């Protein structure tokens, strides 16, 4: 697994942060109690983007081969583990 730190109030591109190719199936596991916002886009989202799904504290989410980009943001800061799926 690859650990990705999420600085306070900063969007992090999960594919760039891990070196995993865009479109690869991955599983994100929130390893902190803080909620993480997720956004699916090739471009960095803005704080004004609505409908950001939440990955609750200690929860997980799966991303498919059709996702062009995955961004994560944690208001209080946090960390997630990324598992590459085959």
C-alpha cells in the first residue's frame, strides 16, 4: 500500500501522489478519523465544486478504470492508503 498525506484544505491528485497510472483500479482507505472529500476529474477541483462525495473516517472507496482522475481533500488534514487492484 502507498500512504498519501492530505495537508489541511488542499486537494491532492491521488494518481500523481502515488505514481500510479491514471485509470488504474485503486482502493483508497482513510486511515484517520477525519472525513475526506473525493472528486473525480482530470483537473484540480475548486472549493466551490459541490457534490463532493465523502469517505468517512476509517472508511474506504474504490475507483474504476474509467476514472480520469481522483482528488482527495481533508479539511483537518489526514492520510489515506492506496492499494492498487488487479
